[in-house]
């Protein structure tokens, strides 16, 4: 299994200047790799292997490329071809895509050292600090907030300068799957300890066992962001005051992003710890954002990020996470299967066929659970959520506030 640890970095002024210089040289190399690829005939485009072999000639012709560590230079070549591959995949899926663009100074913000060219000294630092050495750059102090486990292998190290001007160092880690808890066998899965999740906006998640988790209130954060953006619009672009205000805007955006990520971490950790299996909708987030209405709220919800965190933590905690077809989960009755059209403002499900009534999102969550069992080839449990569902207007309905999740990092059991 592969995952990463990220740490705040505090380079000295001298080392920071070298980091900036190497960032710029890697950007130039990336642009040259792109140019070399674009100049080749359509039927004879160079592969990643071909361009790695050309690095030696490029270093002789342009000595500035010789300042780079060989593995870091190869990682930059690999970055271009990885971006190219992602572009092809989007094109195959029907997206209208163009070509990879030339990287500007403000676009290229990170450099990766793959397999070698770096060292980690955990003993040199004090009070939760450590040092990382990058070849041809020097030692960088990091806040070592969580030690890297002994049983993992460091595959790569990346340094990055954020738009706020802050530096970060990320370690790409790989661990043997034998060190991870095993997922419960599907045949012996406890179906009564499984849950379906409907992702929404009014409630961030609604579970099939009658819990709702409220969404974060980000209105104050967005008011501050709009205020700082108005100030930025009044500055002269390119001036020192413009750069200072741009960083303030970037810090507010970063605060919102971190707030959402922290919230998602706490919810997903709780879910994979509590349940043997978690079923969630496979949402096409990009097309939903392009649709009319609530675009910003949908983007804030970061559903794809939420699902990615669920899948990542499922391996860490020994839980099954399965994505199911999202189409029709709201319209279909969880009791009898009859579809009923519902506008977005209708928040209650009332089946005209069987008379089953519940919250709209609760009905969708139960359908997700049902489809999850079908996906795993399991039968519907004897005590179904439909039979035990709690109506939303009863005192037993469990509504979890965002503040409870933030303060305790858990959902009530």
C-alpha cells in the first residue's frame, strides 16, 4: 500500500534560495521535455525512456540542467508523461481536451526526488523537528509532527512551495500489506454492521441506519475571502502590495481547504472504524459541478476527495468500501423499488405504490446499502433498514452537528 506524510518545512534563507533556483531549473526542463515531444513527428513521438536517455546530452548542451540530481530530473520527465497519459485518458472518455501547456513560474511549484538523492535525519532535530537533505541543495528543517513508521519504505520525497509562500516536504511511503489489518471476508461479513451513505449538501452525509451529519458552516470564511479578494482587485498587479495581498487571499483559501479536509478525515476515520463495510455512491462530480445551481456548495463538499479518503482508510483499518451506481438512488423506493420523480426541493420520500415514507436522503442511503450488498453478492439482511428506519420528525432521529465532529472527531454510536 502506498500513502504519504506531509510536513511543514523551514529552510534557511540560503537554502530557500537554492530551492527556488532548482524549482525554476526543473520548470525549464519540463518545458524543454514538452518542446522536444511537440517537435517530434506524430508517428514517432519519444517515450519517457527515450527522453530519459537524452538527459545526458541535454546536460552537456545546457549546463544549467547539470545542476539537477539525476533521479530528480528523471522524475520531472516522468511528470510530463504522466500528465500526457492523464490527458489521453480524459480524451478517451469524451472530454474536449487540448495540449499540455508551457509551465509558467507561478505554475511549477514542486520537485520530486525518486528513490535516491535525499536523506532523513530524525536525531538531528529537537522538540518534534527533523532534517531532510536534498542532493545539491542542502538540509531542510521540518516539523516532524508524526514519525515515519519503521516498517515502511520511503519511495520518494517532494518539496513544494505553496501559493502562500510556505514550504512543505512530502514523503511517499510504501508498506507491506502484511502489516495491515485484513478486511473481513465477504462471505463472513456482518451485514448488520454495514452502512450505506448518501452524500448531500444540506446534510453532508446521511447513513442508512438513521444518522445525519451536518455540513460545515463556511459562510464567515467566504465573507473574509470576498473581502480580501476585493482588496486584491484594488492593488496594482506586479507590485509588492499586490504580492502581499495575493498571499493573504491564498492563506484564506488554504484555511477553507484545510477545514474541509480535517472535517472529512474525522468523518471517514469514524466510518471505517465503526463499520465492517461502507457503501457509497460513485458520483460524477465534475458533471455535477458544471450543472446549474449550487456549484460552489458542490465543490466545497469535495465528494471525490471524501470517497478517496474512505478507500485509503479502508485498507488501514480493515474495512470494505464499495462504490455503487448513483443513478436513481433518490427516485427509487427502498421498500418496493418503484421510481418516483422528485424535484430537488422535495425533501421527503413518499411512495405512491407501497406508502413507505421517510426522508429523501435516508431513502437514497438505504438504496445505496441495497446496491452495495448486491455488488458484493450478499443477500439482503433479515432485519432491513426499511423495517427499522426512523422517521426524521421523531426524537430518536440522530442528527450530528458539525461542531460535534470537529470537537470529538466521532459520531455518536
